[in-house]
C-alpha cells in the first residue's frame, strides 16, 4: 500500500480511506462473508432479517413474545430457540456453545463467550454470575479460539450501590457489606483471568455509575496489567467525555507503569441516557449527533494506535468506515495484521461481511457470542430485534447482503449447468 507513515485520518476523505483499505480487504465480498453458511442457512437468515426489517412486525411481535414468555406458553421457547436465539446466541451453556466456537474458528474468527443473563439482584444471583464468568475464563485458558472473556459489573453487584458511590453518597451498613463483596467478586474474576492469562473485557454501562466502573477497572489494571494488557475497560464513544477519559487513562498508565486495554464501542443506552438527563435536569451526556460519535470513535482508535507502547485496542464496531480506518491506521504505522494488541469485534449473527473478510485477510477478529437459557437472554434478543434507527439500518444492510449472496450462488449454479 502506498500510504505514508503516520497517516492522519483527519487528512483523508471517507472515499480515500476506503480506497486505501480495499487494497487489503473488501467488505463487498459476500462469497467470503457467507462461506460457512449453507443455502438452507441463508434462506433462514433471509427470512429472519426480512422480519426484523419490517417495523410493523417487530413492533407488534416484540410485546407478544414478552407476553408469551410471561404466561409460559408452551410453543414460545422452541420458536424463539430456532429463530432469534439460534442466529444470535451460541447456546444455553458453555458446552452448547462449542459448536459455534468451532464454526467461527474454521473462518479464523475468535469467540468472546458472553454470559448474557441479565437482571440478577440477589446475593445468590451475583455469586452464580461470578462463578459462571470464572467458568468462561477457565474454558478460554490456552485456547486461541477464545481470545477474550467479558462481563458486566452489574452482573456481580447492585447498580444502586455503584450509583451512590459515584454520587459520593454514604452507604448504610448493608450497602457497605454489599460494596465490599462486589469488590471481592471483581478481584476474584480478574485474578482468575491473570492466573490463566486470559484477556478480560469489563463492559460499559450507564453514565450515572460508569465512573465507579472506571475506577474499579483501573484498580484491576494497576494490579494485573503490569506485564501486558489483560484487563480492558470499555469506552462508549457516544458520550461527550469518553475520548478525554481514554487519553487520561493512558497518561495514568504511563505514570503508574501498567498497560491499558481499551475496547472502543459507540454505545448502547442512548435513549435511556437522554431521558434521564432530561428528567433530572443535567446536561445530556450523549454526543449531539452521529457525526460527533464517529469522529471521537475514529480519534480514539488513532490515539490507541499512536500510543501502542502502552495500549491494546479492540475496535467493537459494525461501522464499515471505522473498520476500514483501522486497517489504514495499522498499515501506515507498520503494524502487522495479526498483532495481538489489535482486534476487530462484532456481534455474533451480524456483519459477517466484515468479520469474515477481515479474518480472511489476516486480521484478528472476534465475535461476541452470548449464551444462557432462552428465557434469560430474551432482553438481549429483544434489543437485537427492537432497537433504534441505527440498528434498523444495520438490519437492512444484513438483509441486502444475504439477498446478494443468494443471487450470486444462483448465478454460479446457472453458469455451471
């Protein structure tokens, strides 16, 4: 590629970035994108995304599904399991997910096992989640097909306590005990990751307790990232302060002599964030527009690349231009495609045109693979089917790509016959 060292993204147009990146990888190649999918698989996917691309069906179907689960209608689990669940989840247990791990590995893609049970509020539930996260770490030990594990802090402790800590409100005796137990669970998880040399993502959550999560995560980095980036914080770049927080994390790591693991995403709670800010009368923490989010996301990637002596990056995105941008950045800084400090990541069941083509071109790619009992992962599945317009646009793209590959295979058969 004829790029000059230290190419700045801000100096390039979107068209220039795409043209430069396409010398290495193209997301238009549907043959590679769906190479592991049979014709029958494609037909099922086509029907699923056609349904999800229909606002009327999604709008009416989502509440009906929730009601069906609530009243325990016998047909609902097998229907969901063979459609939404099968496409977006690995299985109900780690063992069930082995088939997905193998399938992805055949395309050169890693698996991020994500225990996606939500809403645990009891000590028993928090302990169960902690133990399950530790099981994923133990499963990932020594297996290059599972390059990361992941969890949410709210899976192992009460969000209300995190919120009070951030607001600098005093805890009562019971809350103080729960806070100490949350810290013990977190340390046990991170220590297990360290002992087993498994990289660990700590997911981003709502802004009104994200600073508490940040503080906890940096404590774990200081303790366990002395030799390399094992513990990763998540930066939701749709908030106005995340780029500066990322830069501050780097400078603190330099001073503290440890490494920063940075997983960059755009964000997942925009409507909830804006509604709460309006209700409580504080400034909206979300970027004013998508362009600002895109700008900070790409600037965050560029910062990580430029400071790779102390940072490791996972770009968690379904945005094609951002992925092309990272390809250009890596090339202009002479970073090997398979450098273990740089990963692309997408959700299982989405953006196969990006994941499979990046992997085929030699880049490190991993898929978030949620697992858990069907009824327990319903909140996750509902978000896949019923989210904001950005996801609706994503769904349309998936649908068109599947149709394109079905048509390509049809033409190949016609030529052969």
